C-alpha cells in the first residue's frame, strides 16, 4: 500500500503505469556507466513549451536503459533516492524538485508489435490495454463507452490535479514493422496527435519522452508531431552525450578491466554525434568487456536484410559511394530529403540517411558527409554485400585480397597490375588529375586490408606524409606497410621519399616487419609501376 500526494491509495504495481523502479535497480546493480546527466536536461523541459522530446538512436545505443532510468526517477509509486546516490543527476538543483513526483506511463511498443503482429486493429488494442491498466491502478475514474486513452487521462488529471509523464520506448516500431499498411499508420499517427497535439495535452502531460530509431515521420516536409523537440543521430542537440559511450567513459572501462583501448577504438568507435565527436556503441563495448574478446556483437542483434536491400537499390552513384566508404572515404549526403519512413526510399540520399539512423553509417555535421564508423560495422557491410547479387563489388573485394597477398609477398609486378585493374574498374568514382585523387585508387584497391589492418591515409610521419600507413591489428601476423604514391615519376623515387622523410618513424611502437611500397602512376601510359623493400629497424629503434 502506497500513499500518494493526491490522497489516492494504490495497492498494486501496474504493467504500464506506476511500474516502480525495479528495472533501473537491476541496471545500477551491475556495472553502470552513469548517464543520469540526461535527467536535468529533461527536467528543464517539464511543464514548458518544450515538454515533448523524441530521442532517436540506432539499436543498442542505450535508449531503453535511459527510458527505465527516467521512469524510475519520476515514478511517484516508489522511492528512488538511493538508486541515484552518487550519480551525476543528484548534484543538479532540479533533482529534488521532480524526484518521484509524477504518474508515469511507460510502454515499449515492441511488446505490442510482437503480440499483435499482423492485426489491423493493433492501435485500438494498444489503447485498451493501457486504459485497463490505468483504471486498475486508479479505479475511482469511470469509463464511458466511447472513451479513448486520452479521454481517460483528461478525466484523471481533472479529478486529481495531477499531470503525467509518459515514456514511449521504440515509438516507431509500428511504423518500421507495419508501415506498409496505410490504415495502421494513420491510426497510430492519429493516436499520437490525439495525445500530444490536442487542446488538453499540456494540462495532462508534464512531459513526454519518446525513443526510437527513426525521427518522427514527415508528411511532405512537415513532421507529424511538429511540437516535439527531436534529438537524432544527425541533429542530437543537447542529448549528444546522453546515449552511447563517450571516449572518456570507454577509456575508464578499459583501464578498469585491463583492455586495449586502441583495439576498442578500432572496433567500436567512430560515431560523431553532435559535439560528441567520438562515440562508441555501448552494447558492443560491454560485450567485449564481459567476454574479454573483441568481435562483432552489435551487428548480430539484428538482421542485415534491410541493409542488403538498400545498398542494392539502383540509384545513380549509390554503389560508387558504398565502394568509397568501404575503402575508408567519406561521401556527401543531403539528409533533409528523407521522410523518416523506411518504406519510402526515393534517392541515394534517402538510402544514406536511413543507414545513418540505423547506425551503419556515421555522420559528420561539419562536412555533411557520412562514412563507415568502425571495423564492426565494416564487417557487417561486407557480409551484406556478399549476400547480394552485386558482383562487381564482390569481385573488387576478392581482387583486393589478392593485392594484399601480392604486396606482402613482394610481387611488384602483380601489385602494379592489380592497381591498374582497380584504376580501370572504378573510373566512375575516381579522377586522375593529381596525386590526391590517385590516392583514392589505393584506398579502393586495398579495401580488403581493412579486415586485418588499421589504415591511416595521409598519415603524419617523420618529416612529411605517407599516402597510406597500415598497421596490423592485434593477433595478425603480417608486416606493417608504408605506401607512397607518385604521379608521373618513378616507384624508386617514392621509396627514396619514404626513406628520406623517415616515414617509418611513426611505426616505432610496432615491433614487427615493415614493408616500404613505392607506386608510380604514368599519366601517358595509364599504368602503375611498383617497388617493394623490407625496412630494417635498428636495434635502438626496436627498443
């Protein structure tokens, strides 16, 4: 039995309302990276014109954990003070003001899409389930025949003077999974509008917090809920560090557990989310820590069928951009065209934008470019490509593996011929007017090497820049490669430049063999020549 400020007495824990704090208690009972700094940000919006928030991130980026944290903090059916003891939120002046002060409705839409999959009246069923639970918890309110969820909440608010905080996790699950059914989509969007855009919405809700993968659906160019403040993978605003792990948080975890930060960066770093320029996938980081082994964890939590479908779409320039990104390049994307609907893909820009929201691409807001963020995602993209009928790229990857083998074997002629082939096959994405554009040939030609090497383009080395420096990943028993590209010169000149400018000096921490690779492109013959030498470190260097 719990007493409430409204003098109501509730004797049960709800399914959707007043769920208590046990879910968050389970989270903080284990290794918890403190993300409670989100709470003051949400507190600042309560009972204001900015009270409606929608925070979207890709899968496994901490959305549900944040939803459980907020529910435990606001839920007046419990006392959550001890759960937040020592956390960042406790230090904020607003902490006491809103701690356990509201009726909280928390729903996960995937519960309904799983239970009522394929049912045309799913939206009505959702409302009825929530209504039944609310009235079980607050039985003093009568239900009339035509009442919908909002009418019940209005009656409760008018009767008690209380406002609600509503948290909808995976708000877009219905649109993602049933978005081809116009009747279901219309009914669901109408429900959201009824809740959050009606004349009584502000008197019923102190705040609303939605999570999902996709931003709120657009009709033409306007959001269906244009009174929501949206925080996305592309425009995260003040929520940039609230979901996902920052570089400092991961560094702390690596130091605590004795793990290699460089490997963690290579596998899971790479997302630029607003001002947070180095964000990690938290699910994969924690899996690597628990298993004491790096690998693809996040990508195993969802099928890549949608990725395979998108990258096979025959939009002009799309496949060229995919090749460039697999080679480590960034490509321009206009993210403003996308209607935030996975079922409405009209252009290359739409494909790239939806892949950003899904987490398969990262986005640089300063350059308006996207790219593949890390090895984990690159592996998944390669798997998706292998499962497609896109033979040219499958062939490119196969040829790239042979190129790497030839380079390590010191087969200069085979290397030159392989780069000639890459030159000829990818003229649609490459121009050959200067040394910088020629360097793109190398990144495409060495696509496969990203599986076994950490690759740096225009790596700052010694007294200048090498075009590519490739350092083997942990447990890869292969030499490091320092590659210099020349234009209308000779391969020997490229080797001489590597030595003269001391390019291998930045590989001092690497104690294995190093190969120096000089490549020249002749503009007249349109052919490459190659020279490969094994670099001998002195005893002092090896130390």
